[in-house]
């Protein structure tokens, strides 16, 4: 009997197989929506592993989301069981964190560093940092944070900031010296607290690979590199990749679709694909067949995307698969946005659970989705918004995370304040933060131990009493991390959790599964690092409709897709239209529309209203570009 | 991949110890000094017998300063093992790939790759027991976390450094048994083609039948024994038969044994019937066969064995022990050897030797290193001094280690002092630098060691086993000192004193330096003539201060040995001695001295023989010798 890998290899098209078996140096695979790129990537990794069973080199695969990494890792494990340990499948940030854990010592980074991914954390770091120089800096200097963020995102260290660079990153040139000073203080503060922010992960790894011995070591160990969704690579990530590869590394395999570049605002750039081809002398293979979408949609997408003037000429038009579902495109027009939401909610209310689970409503903005959810609620339809969550939604889980952080870093006062505050939101404990610090100082014990002591004496109701007791024995070192966390989750679970808490418990389990799959057992420091890098959204409840922004829908597919708000100044956005037609921003909107419609496996519904928030809006130009003439034939008004 | 360094804390007799390893490292020292503890620390850290229980450690392994200390409160055993490339690119790609999660890259200066493993054994409150644990370390010796902490890394690391132990009590019965570590695994690795196997078994069956028929009693015996199957009766009938020859292929192969004969005409005899020396030797060569033929099949193509070998010289006569060194050095992989044989040590290069001694601070190890290190923070200007030192200094930024290759010259030392400037810990740093200079002054150049190699080979085996050295000028002094000590009831051998006739074996100054470097207490007695004064001057030039010199060195106040003996009133005895030697000499004292000097060894031997039993004569012997022998008691 064939192995899963052999079966999968046999099912590939010739051109897919060519990409999987490619051995002749750098290759760029241009892969449109539904062209089976994930399958090509995973088959390639599995095949490389299978055909080199006796060898020990590793394979590096970089993705843009933890979800994609997790999914890819699962498939590789299925295709090449027992060999998956040699495949390092990670996000750019995850990979950099791993490099820094092992080699950061050269830059003065301790392996158990904390990661700050949230703006609020970085703001607090900057505030603490600036307090060290009160003569020069005051409360109003928080506006320097976006400047520092922007500089770091471009791999500019404090020593390299010139007036010109400062201006390009949002500061006025005469402020340059202040920016440099604040940036230095900020970096010192991170170093002092053994923390790295998200941009530091890339920047510090970039510094480390500036040492040729380090880059060479990684080239030796990781003999093949694969980059998924290369079109989303920003300047920093690409520069890092180039530095890692040096002059000599050639086994680079990138998969990209320039038509799906929707992260230009984050530094992605449609020209970067061209640059990759030039810099690495890549050969190019195209996977034009769209196995996902019905022929009508493939054609509409082809018609739409040629309006992008900056698009590379090399791209072949997508072709529908002969086996694709016939499918159809429907249009809806409503008088007002309220009616649009209500009308679509009513349509979906008629679907059964199975159909709902395979239905998505996509929109340009989060705000539209929120109104949509309200309309669905009113129609009695449950829905999940698929959106990255930087933090847990419930105070209970936020409290648990702060407890773990406090155990890892007992001196962190700011975290302790959050701990007290979050606990206060679900259990009444008469203890304020100032009292806590003064008692800890007086008794010469940790903040955490004063808090647990007070909380244990306070005769709290269930489950607060149980979870406090569990946390305090973990803090005392009497119990182990993973059973204790499991016990605490159990207490929350068994005491009639509210919706946010249910979501969070579900999200925690997903994260735990993902982390375990990569790391086996995770230590406390490691668990905290992973938590910080991962989204805390729950797994969608079966039978619910998915709501997603276009960005959030990237990489997903559904039987039925509603794309709502197909009006000028909505999609394309008002912001993009302020610039001339043909501007980069408008092209990015068009690619957004392209991404949205190509999520569809069967049925696509394009919907618009004649007015939004009371303002009349014209039909989206993309409707016409896709070939739907605006002569009123886009359906009767409802 | 070799082990380059081990740092041991709180293990048996060891409080704190750092030992550097080369490809071959020889430990020399008295019994119970801690040689085996070092070998065991290495084995435990590298051996894969690590269950929850029954690890290589037990709670008696924790070094305790005294009886009152509870091992539960001790920080426990800590063994840091380090392996580092000797130059960048030494390690094959497979090692770097396989150990990618734990390899460290030095990017600051050397570009060498390394791996550091820390093994601990301490009381665990959580487990309620003494627990072993391990972690890999980064370049600053902080534990690596995350993926690097996965156990699979430990398993892999062990596979590249398989450690094998051959104890002092080698026994061919054990080491050539089918379950032994080398022989057994060699036999198990044998591949017999299926065709040959089935043919061999057919032949054996046939042979078995013939043998059974040869004596009719065999059948009857079988019949009697089959009563057993009837008693343990089951529903279906079993059977019982006799087997005169092996039944299975493994039964046959596992009986393989080594036979040999010493002369073409002697009978072949099994190894276990040979002399102890041959038996012991054959086990060492068995290790070589194992490494050559199956090691890389069982481990990795790039595995390098580590052989911990105790007393390879066991049961060998001196010449054999001497040549054994050459064979041990030629063994594959890294060799770590303990020995009690001066003959074995005779050919070991000085820098490969480690002298192990038990002191009030626990086990200590002395060697003749080529470089000396100290911990110094990255001072202003330090890198520049290092850069302009023409390779005499090197600095490792991460571990903050300053290393001086050879002795630290005064000028360079002054430049380093200047770097301390107004540093807040200036006085500590100056102390550290001074200590570094002092330690490095014990450096012995390769040239000096080479001259010892040629001159002192005969005695160098012995002196490394001595606890104290007494340096004298020549052989006559040697003979007389031995006899005198006997008469004074101070047995030199019993007290581990080596008397070194320095003149015949190189220069006294080199021996003095060697003694200082190896921490061996020493005294010297020299003539008060040009030669003797020159010896003392040359010792002084090696950085011994006047007070120490005065404490350790004496001279015969009346000139050379003969002049001293005459001045001490031994003239009658000397004349009798010469007469007994048929040397005629007139009444002139000058002639007497002349005759004595020209029959130096002969008169000294004869005089020594008289000295041994004559306490009265001994009391008149040269004061410098008597005082030195007295001082040897309790000398430090």
C-alpha cells in the first residue's frame, strides 16, 4: 500500500510535481489562489526528508502565521512520520526567537527573555525608560513610540538614525537627537528587564547574522529553506533572509502570489518578488490552475486583477480546474447598510448548521463585521469573528497569565498591578496595589507571596479560592506547571464560565496543542514566550458562521462567501480613493477584493447598499471591473 | 569531537576542580587521591544509564566538607563538560546538523563551535529524593531553554561521545564473554549469510545424531530425563532430547574464543590460559577492534569514542609497560588514563600529564599548561593591549576570560594594569592580574621540557609519583643521602621522597620549576663551589625569591662533597675506603681529595654501605644533608 506521501505525490499535477522535486537551486513558485501551494510545500519538505533518511541536516520553513506553521507541521508529520524533527516550520518571529534563545548571549540576551507584543506593554516600557531621564522627557513623549517602532521595523539601530531617516519614520528632523536618546533609553530598558519587543526579534537576529560564522552555521545546519506567502515579506524580514543566505546559499524555495499582496501597509511590497528573483537568480515556476474556485469566479478574478497597472507582466492568467464545482455568482443590492445586514442575516438564518459552518461573510473593515454580527444575533444566528486576539478576553485568563508572568519575573511591579486588577474583576479581594508593595517591602518577601497569602486568608468563594490555592503552590515550587494549569482551567470550567471565558479556555487548549506539537513539554519561560507570539482567538464553534476581514480570511476557503459592502469608499476604501486611480493604495484594495472572492469554493454573493451611515455610495468599481455592468442588472433593490 | 574540559564541583573527594583534556590525558597520583572520581564524573555525565532511579550517582557521591553537613542542603554535584573544536571547521557537518539545538558558535574571536553540558545531582524537594538533572549551556554558561532543553539532544550528544570504561581489574572471562561491551557486541554484529547458516545447522544436526549414537548410555539418560515432561503433564505431548553441539547460530558464535601460541611450535591455548599480562593487554586491543569494526555502525559515522582506562600497565613487566604507551596513544578516539607505573609514564609528553593529589581542599590536579587564564571584565583599552600583544594574550568577551600564552612578561603586565585605570573594582582587578602573572611565571617553555625529555627519561617516571623531591648534585651525593637517611631512620621510599641527582639529568633550575608547577615540595643541597653557586643562581633566575631559596637550598660550607667530608672529620674512614678499593694515597690532603674525586662513585658506594649501619658515623656526616633529611619530614 502506498504511503500518504506517495499517494499525495501521485495526485499532483506535473507542474506541481516539478516544483516538489526541484533540486536546481533557487526557485520561485508563483501560485495563485487554490493552486495547491501548501500541498506543494509540505510534499517538498516530506520528500526531502524521506529521500535523505540517513542524513541529519534540517529544513527551514518560514510562514506568516502560527496557524499556517501548525497546519504545515501536521501535514509533514503525516507524510514523513518520524522525520518531522528535522523540519523546522515556524513563523519569522518564532524562528528569530529560537535563534536568540540559543545564541542571543552574544548580544547580551538571556535565553528566558520576555516578549512584548502588545502596544500597551511597549508604551509602559517607554514610559519607564523615559522616567530615567526626567529632565529631558515628559508625559507627552509617548508619541515617540511609533517612531521607534518604525525605525526598528526598518532595522535601523539607535546609532544609525539620521535626520533624513527620522523624517521618513514619522519624526520631524529637528527631533532627531531626542528620538535617538529616547530610542537608546527604550532599548536599555528592554535589556534591563530581559525583554524583547516584536521588532527586536527580527532586528536582533539580523544583528546576530551579521557575524559570518553565525550565518554560515545556519546555512550548514538548514540545507533547504522554504518561504511561504513570500509576497507578505516585509523589508526587514527580506533583509534578514538575505543576510542569512550570504553569497553562497542557493537552496531557497519561495512560494508567492503577487496578486495576494495585501500587507503593503506593513512593509510588504509587490516589487519584492522581482527583487528576490534578481537577488537569488531564481528560476520561476507558475501554478496557474485554481482548484478551489468555480470557473466564473476564476474569470472574474482574472478580469479584476489586470486593472492593476503595476502588476508583473509574467503572470499567466489563472485557469479553472476541469473538476471544479460549477458554482455561481449572485448579487444583492439594498437601500441601506442596515437593510443589507438584516437581509443577509435573514438569508443565513434559513441555512442549516452544516451549511452555516461552510459560510463566511467577508468585509473590508472590522466595523462592518461588528454590525453584521449584531444583525445575525438579532436573527438568532451564532457567528464567530475570525480576528487575531492579542490578549485573552476574560479577566480570569488574563489573571492566570499575569500570575505565570509574575512567577517567572517576581520583580515586575507593572505586571503585579495587572494581576491585582484582573483578579478584582472576577473576585472581590480588598487589597490595593500600594498596600501590597509596602507590605512586601516591610516583610522582605515577593509581591506574589504577599498577594497569595492575603488571597488565601480572604475566604473567597469558588472557584476563586481553588485557583488562588493552586497558583500559590505553583509559586512556592511545590507543584509542576502543566498539571497546575490544567487544574486551574478545570476549576474555571466547572463553575459555569461566561462566554468570554469559554472562548478563552478553548483558545488556551488550541495554543497548548500547537505549542506541544512543536516543543513537547514547554517550560514556564518558553510557554510565556509562545503565548505572547500567538493569537488568543478561540476555535470557531461548529455550526457557526465565520465573519472575517479580508486580511483575516487570507489562506482560508469556504463553500459560500458573502462579500458585503461592495461600494465605493467602502471597498475600495475611502482612504485609498483620496489618491489618484492607479495609486498603490487602490491596487492593494483591488488585490483585497481578489483575495476575498477567491476564498469561494461554490457560491459567491456580492452585496452592496446604496447608502452607508446615511451617505449615498456608488457601486464598487471592482464590480464593473469583474465584468458586472452597473446598469442596474446587479439585481433588484431590496 | 573531543572533551576539552571538565569542571567538577562537590563530587566525592572533589570540592572544585577544572581539568583540561587533550587527545590523550594521563592521570598520575597516589591511591585515593581522586583519579577514579574524575573518570567516574566523566562517565556518569556521558553514560546513558539515566532512569529515574539507578543513575550513575548515589547520595554518597555528594562531597561534604564534614560529617555534620546534611547532603540534602548541599548544592549537590555539578559536572560541567565542554567539547570545543580545536579550529573552526573541525566538526563534520553531520554533528553540527544533528546537534544544531545545542551547538554554540563563538562569533567574537575564534569562530569555533562548542557544546557544554551540565549534569547535576542534588536533593529535590518535589521528588523527595536525590535527583539527577542535566542541561546544555550557552557560551555564558546559562542554561539553554526551549528546544535546546529537549531530552533528544542529550541522547544525540551521547551518541557522538560514547564512553567506554576499562577498569584496573580486567578479566578476560568477563571481557570476552558473549555479553561483554566489546566482544559481545562484535559477535552480535557479525553477519552470517542465511545459506551458510542453514548449512551449518544441518551439519550440526548430523553431528549431534552421530555423537548420540556413539555411546548407547546417552539414549538411556535421555529417556530417564524425559520423566520430567510427564510430571509437568499437559494435554499435548512434549519431548526431550539431548544436544551435544550448539542448537542455534548464536549458540555457536557466542562460543567463539581467542586462542594463541607464543612460539611456532607451542600448542594453541585459549586466552584465559595465557599469562595475566597477555590477558590484560588483549582486552585493550579488543577495544581497538571494536572501534575499528562496529563502533560507527552502532553509533554514528562521526562518533569519537572516549576510553576511560585504568592502569593499562596491570601485570606487565617494565619493558612492556614502556612500549604500552605507544599503543595506548595509537588507540582510536580520546583516551583518559590513570596509571601507577613509572615505566608507562616514561614516554608520556609532559603536557599530557595530570598530577592528582588529595589536599585539605579536596582533590587537586596539577599540570604543565601552556596558557593561563583569569576572569577580567572588558576594560577600556584591554582589547587594544590584547591586539598588540603579538599573540601572547587572548580575550574571550562572553566569558570575560583573559588568557596569557606562556609567562606574562613584566611589560605586558604593566600595560594590563594600566587598563584597570579608575575601575570601581580596581584593587580586585589588580589582585587578579598579579595572581595571573604569578601563576604564569610557573610556565615551562617547550625547550626546557624537551631537554628534560632527553636527559631525565630514566627517572621521570619515578619522580611524578614522588611526594617530595630532594635535589643533589651527582650520584655520589645520591648514594650518601640514601644511606644517611637510612641511618637516621627516615625511609625515603616510605615517605615518597625522590632523590634527584640533578646534574646528570638536566639542570636543577628546570627541576625546581617543575616542582613548583606541579606543587611538589622540594629541597636542594649543592656544593659551595663555582658549579653549586651557578645552580643556585639559575634557580634564583627562575623567579624564586630569596626567602624561599634560603628555605629550600643548602650548600656544603666547605666546598664540594669531598672537601666537606674531610672537613667533617671523616678522613680516616675515607682513607680506609680507598684502601679497600686498592687506591694508594699519600698523607697529603690535596692528594686524598684528588683520589676521592677520581673514584667518586666507588668510594661513595663503599662509604654509603658503612653509613647505613653506623649511627655514630652518620652523626658526623655533612650537616647540610642531615638538616635536609630532617626538614623533609612535614615539608610543604
